């Protein structure tokens, strides 16, 4: 079996300061604040990383 495609990803890294700040401002629990932190501060980093590495699609081998 040969590798036809591979994909790189940028895993989410918790930022406790940001999460605590969101918890205070939004008055929510840790889990919800973590989701908000990902949406507000990390999702765009992940997408721009993937677009920067691959252009717009994963690398494919023939």
C-alpha cells in the first residue's frame, strides 16, 4: 500500500489566561469558554496554517 495523500494540522493549545478571561466576561463555565477560545483565537490560526502549508488542498501523490 502506498501513501496517496497526507495532511498536516495545527492542534489546539489551551490558553488558560484567555479561557479565564472569557469565563469572567461571558459568565460561563470552563468547557464553554474553551470552545469560545478556540472559535475566537485558534480556528483562524489553524485554517491559515493549513492554507499556508498546502495552498488550498492536501498534497496528493500519484
